């Protein structure tokens, strides 16, 4: 959020939209913003009128919302025991989601709400930050299943396809593994359809994702594009800063949503 706000400050008047009053106060305090400048929108409430009001006067929208899994700590015990016993298959801990914050409500319905509100409010462009892995229904991220269900990448993909069919100008970014390191220090690598998952290095600083998202606003080369991105190791190549040049790596390619399509069909269950 901080990088999104700072990155657009020279060309835009950033308006942070968060899900709670607590988050609003934190965003305002962390970024030196006046009290009341952050707008609060509970996307889980599915209130189109409130969402449209939150976006009034905005020219572009960056969607970076995502359901966040919470580990079930008791499930760590058998995993740790098996590891101590040097088991070849220690298994994985279990996860759940905050009440009312599961992937269907946040990554599908919550993002759909924002897309519908953007259209109603006259927003010109939507930049949606998703995740790599969406071509594979058996991706491990789809297996973080708690009482409220999982399939987070499947729900994200449905929202992305909804955006591509919305008539809005869009840019969809699928980053690799997010890391908390300084941005602006690495060369970015782009691809489509999870081709970057074959790389040894597949992560990217959060700050670089935010900078790319802001850089795509109003950029002709980013219009109606969907792509994957990760970062090269430190010291390999010049750090990326020319976003049109970065997108030129794609050679016109876009992600193919006919692969594992989630449009208008029940979300496929992840293999267990």
C-alpha cells in the first residue's frame, strides 16, 4: 500500500481504500496522510452502492485484495513430530480463513464488486494484482483448505476473466512469490501462462510489484494485458524502470484464459 501511494504521487492523487477503520488509521499514519483521507470499504459486505461511492472521482483502480490464510497451530504438532522422526512424508499444516474472508468472498465476489463499482463510477482502467499458478487447478495454493474452502487461485482466475469481459480497460499482473526486500534493485522478467514457474528464481519484492502496477496506469503498452512477473537475482542485469520496455519482453503475448477457464462454471476442486 505504501509503495502504491508513493509511486503514484507525482502523477496522480492516490486514494487508499481499505477494509476497516483500523486499517484506514494505519495507512494514514504510515504515509503522513490527513485523517479521513483513506476510504473504508468492506468488500465482504457486497454493497455495490457503497463500493461505487468509494470510487467516485477515481480515474484508475488498483485491486490488490486477497484472502489471507491463517495457520491452524495445532496442526503443526504432528508435522513437527514426523520431521523429528525423519519421516519422508511429514505432511503439511492445516490452514483456515478469517470469518467471512474466504477466497470465494474476497478473491471472487470482493473483486467482482470492485470491478462492477469501477464500471459504475466511470473508472477508466483497472489494474488487478493476482498471483502466478492460475493455469493449474492442482497448484498447492488451491489446497490451503479450511472449513470455508480453498481454491484461492481458481477464484482469482474467475475474477480475472470477469474483468477481461467487463468492457473496462484492464491490466492483470501475476507476481511470483512476494518478498519483503527493497524495490528498484532488480531486473524484472515477464512471461505468460505460468512459464516463469520453470525458473529457479521466481520471487519478487512487493515494492517492485507496486511500482509495476502504478507504472501500468495510463500506459498504452499495458492496455488489456495479462502477464506474469518475477525478478532476477540481485546484480543480474540493470534494474527495471522503463515499464514500456519491460512489457516489450512479452512480444505481444497475453495470458490464455482458455487454459483452466473459470468463466461461468463451478470452480474446479483442487486435487487433494
